[in-house]
């Protein structure tokens, strides 16, 4: 019986984190992006500096009518938001937060194949946008869907290679194991991998500057053109959940997870701080850089990231073997 | 040394600078704006100065001024004097849904009956309410600020020069 309670509790914590942290990142994006553009962002909702803006947005989305276009592939169209959102929840289940006041590791489920599992789940998340693009029955969405597919093909490889480099260095695929094996000098030897992983992750999430599939000015949000109300909100939430998973994975793989002073007690806080730091970088990249053209997106992946990732893997191999 | 990647760093630098500085946003409903002198908010009518000469209504490029008046006779105050007649306003409406704030009416008024007030918050739910009648226009007079003082070192106004020249002449003569 205690095992069931334990499992339920872990699931609850993961779901709670899944509900809250993306909103925190979303709010951070609202405010940080605004200030980077010399604005103030939301100021009214909730009273204090618009802290409840996303809650208000959610309430608005719930009230909206759910429309399925006549030309849409109904089942695919309606399923797509769930396919986009749920994998990130699943991925979050296997990402460790770290020691919790000496009570053991705060994690949904410590899997031996944790890294493999999380990367697989993240790739499924992208399929949701692809389904939305192909199922909408709209030319803009279709082009957007094609671009999603191209981007997925290009960036999956460098991302997996960069992750593989860390797994090789740690000698394990378990995310907890990787953090335990982590040493500070990895920050240097795995730096190219870190950059490749982060950039490829941005592209995988179709975050600016890699948002050519969405490109609101030319493709009218691409795969999301026909979505409204709750389904659109789920895509939005998936985007921020994706940032959360990417940041958490970057933290765990490259930044040493909960490594830091007093990590036996407040390790989970260290992880959260690092995750938020990486999420801030994701937002910063969005504000600082203009969107890459479609050919530039693919050129960056194949001509820069893949060679760098391969070099990183070679370097790691040499270091591990030597 | 080539500057490869310099633009990427510049992008980060610019956004970071903005982030660490105060934003330039005007917090309008919470903080009243600091308007420059001679701001054109709303046109106020000094009804007593108006002679219904219709210059403003005729010069208005957007035809937003409606004037209606009648003549009243003022009986002669002295024995055997002539009765005088005076125009009295019945209607003086400015339709702010048409007004383009060009200030021609104010400049053309020979009797200083029209003035700019900096008040700008008179939005309405119904477009018909944007037509201000003369009572409402008269109320705006209370918000008209004193004329802006001249800048330091500016030429004194011609009216003042003329007045002083005349006064000097009178004193001498």
C-alpha cells in the first residue's frame, strides 16, 4: 500500500510542477521580454505587476468556442494539441530534481534509460505540431507542417549526438546517474555539446529564432493557424512545457543538475535555479535574435551543429578511453 | 581580426542594457502625463467673448462647429440715445468626432473666445456624446492654463513692444 501512495504522491508532484512551472516561465517571458524591449509587460491582472496574467489568459481561452474547420482532418486536428502537450508531461516524469532535505532524490521515476526516454518523449511532442499542420486543411498550416518536419529531421541528430556525448562521459543513460558522475570540468570539455544541445533544443521547440514553421508574419502561425480556444492554449502550454523540459534536460546533462553548496538538502532548489536560468536564456534568445530563414535553419543544423556534435563525441570518446 | 559573431553578441548586449534600465512606458491611468505647454486637448469657449461672427465655423476644415444665434436689443442707457443690438448665442456645438485639432478656429477668432485646454480625457461610449454644447465648452474654460511664459532670451511680444512705445510717447507728450 505505501508504494501506491508513494507513486500517487510522485505523480501529483510531477503534475503540479507541470502545471505551475510552465506558467512561471511564461510569466518570466512576458516580463523579461517586455523589459528587454523597454516596456513593462502585463501590469494589471492580479494587481502586483500582472502576476495573474496567464491565469486570466487561461480563463479567456476556456470561454472560447472550439472550432474545427470543415476542411480539417477531424481526428488528427483534434488530437494534435494533446499529442503536443502530453509527451512533455511524460518526459518531466523522468527528470530528477535532486535531493530533497536529505529525503532522497525528488524524481517521478528513476529510469535506467532515463535519457533515452526523455529524448524520445520530446520528439513525440514535436509530432503534435506536425499533426496540426497536416490536419488543419489550410495551406499556411501545411507549409508550416512541412517546415516542422524539415526542422525535426535536421535538429534531432545533433541533439541526440550532444546528449550521447554526455552519456558516454558518464557511462550511464540514467539521468540521476549522469548527475552523480558529473564533474565541474565537464563544463569545459562538454561546452560545444552544451551549445549544440541548447540550440538544437530551441529549434526542436520551434522557439524564435528558429520559429520559421510558425512565422506569424508570413505563415500566420503555421500549424496553429486554425486553432483557437482551449486547443490553442494547449499548444501554448506545450511550448512552455517544452522550454521547461529542455531547460531541465540541459541542466541535468550539462550543468550538473543539483550540484552546488549544501546539495544534500537544497539540491532540488539548485536544479530549479539552473532550470530557470536556462529558461531565461531561451527567452533572451527570442528577444535578441531575428528569425532564421528556412534555408538558414537547415544550413545551421547540417553545416555547423552536426559537425560540432560529431567533434564533441570524438573528443568525449578520446577523453573516456584515455 | 574578423568580427564573426559580433552581431550575436550585440543583440544580447542591447537587450540586456534595456533589461537593466527603467522602461520608458508611461503609466497613464495611474500617473497623469506631463504634457508640454500649449497641448491641444479640448477647445474651450469663453461664451461672453463670442460675437457669433461665424469665422470659426466657416474656417473649420472639418465643419465640426455649429453656431446659432439671435439678436437682442439693448435699450439705450441715456436719454435720446440709440438702442444697441447684440448677438446672443443659442447654440455653439463642437463635434469632437469630426474635429481634427488643427487649431484654425482658435487662431481665427478675433475676440479670444476660443482657447486650448490640455484636458484630453473626454472619451464617450456614444459618439453623439462627443458633441459638446456651449455649456460644456464653457466649463472647459476653467481648465485653460495661463499662457506659457516666454523662453529666456526670447524676443518680447510685438504687442508688448507696441504698448511700451505708445506709453513712452504719452509720457513724453
